[in-house]
């Protein structure tokens, strides 16, 4: 059991404290309830651009990294379609440095034209390097556009197109900040060698006076039910043909999420999985093959993607995948097979919970989902999944009229 305490400041900031006195370190994690799905379709890439801007200095502190490094700390951040998370770790006796830094950029990020110009350039270079010039770099841009017609998952966190970030105006950026990066839309987790009473004092001192902001209420357009198979062909300068296929699946808190999490492990989670054994080792249709899902908060996607062995026809590769899908739909997986992936899931969760940084991040994420205590109870939801549910849900999800296929040919 992960023990924690929770309290809420008057300005709406939710604070979770997890004491672990076996480490000399402390973690300060600030999660903002904003991701790429919350962007204007004409101005995408902002949540990710912000991740960069938040390190560009605040009104009172021109450089975020330097004081943190002096205090023996390190930090990082990441953005997804669903959330933005900032975290730092430092010796616990220096924890107030982290409170000072995090609260100042929440209160008064420096909106300098110079900082914006620099960070836009960084993001534009990242876009070019990873999504335009890299082989297969546009796969998920194309797949998201194929799979989603109305939901904002139809673009990636880097943005829908390069021009959106290039043309980002300082007023747009300020508006985005004051809409989303407010205490009422944030979760602060403090973990490690800390004491609850001390954290309460520090939270009140550093975050208590920050204006609350308006609670952001999401009203996103939901993707209508898929009623036809969608297929797109791409020809590109890549070394090998690639096959990518996705299907729509349940949202993060639905039962189907846990069922599919286990089903993807059975189908494509590593070297002993069904697809790897059948399609990579035995039939040698693919040189690499993965089956996974996106773990997204709203209704997401389950994906199968692989690179074909040179000389293999795309039709044969697709047929091989279809045969494995049909098997899991036609015959229930064995109890032993299901137990094996449940054990693997349990060990992954246990391993993740070993690090105090990881525990802090998980507490923040579960609080965002609506209940931080899910961190302690979620494993039971995996253990409750039956072989019958896996068969039934695979029939429901892996329907042809629920599929999106990208046939990616080497020129």
C-alpha cells in the first residue's frame, strides 16, 4: 500500500504528500490538467511548446535550471495528449528551492518575445528532425488523421503542422497559459524524505497566494462509432515496408481498458507473445512486430505495427495479422496464458512503484483520473479480468469496420 495524505488549498491546488524516510531525497511533481487534446485545432502544438517555455524563466527567476542544480537537484517534464507533467528531485533539506521555482513559474511565467522565439525554434527543429526528416516519422500523423475525424486525438502533441508553432503569437501563448496553468487546474505531489506539516506550511507559503484561475471544464467532441474500415497507402523513402493497423477501444477508466491491456500483452508483448512467435519467428513475415495501446484518458486506440521482411508481400503480412486476431476471437486464451500476463503486469507495477519519483508521478496521474487511491486498488481490476472477457472484447474491438490501416511502402 502506498500511503499518502491529501489536502486542498483555498485556491483549488490539490496537494498530495507521500512520506518515505528511507531516502534522503525529495520529489516535487506538478501536473497540469492540459494536453494536446485541449488545443484549438487551428493552433496545435501549444501544450508541448509550453513544456519548453516553462523552462525559459519566470518574472523573478531568469533561469530555472541553475538554482535547482546548485541545490543538488535535477528535473524534467513531458507532455501527452492528456496532461503535462513537471517533476524535480533534490536532497530533501533543499526542498524549499523546488517550491520557490515551481510556484514562481505558475504565478508569473516570463512571456518574453526572446524566450518565445528561442523555444519556437527548438520545437520547430524537433518537428523537422523527428517527424519530417526521420524515416517513418510521419506514421502517427497520418494514422491519427485516418482514425479520428472529430476528437482532438487526431493530432500529435508536437502539433498538427509545423506552421502552427511557427506562427504562435505571444498573445495566444499568454491566453493558453492563463486558461490552463492555474492552481485550480493543477496537482502538486511532494514525496520522499518529507513531513506532512512542513509540506503544508511550504505549500501555503509558496502557492497559497497564487490566483485560483477558472476551473477548466472539458467539452471535447466525441468520436462517433466507426462504421467502415479505413485504409491509406503511403509511399516514402524508407528502407522497409511497414504495416500499421489500429482499432478504437475503451477509455482509461472503463473495464475494456484493463481487458485490452492484458490482450495486447498476449498478442504482442515481447518475444514470447503470440504474434512474435507466429509472424516473426515461424512465418518470418515481419522483422519486428508490436501490439500495444495508447493508454489515453478518452477512448483510445490499440495498435499493431511492424516492419516487413524484405521481399514479403503486404497482403501476406496483413493476412498473417488477421489470422492471429481471428484466433484470439475464436478460442478463449488459456488460464495459464492469462495468468502469465497478469503476473507480468503485477511485476511491472511493483517495479514502477520502487522509485519515489515514479510513485509521485503515479499519485498525480491517479488524482487527475479522479481518485489517487486507484494506485493501491487498480491491480485488482487486472486480476478480475477473465478469459471469456478477453475473447468477448477482442470480438468487439477487432472488427473490420472499427479498423484503420496504413500500408507504408518503401519507394
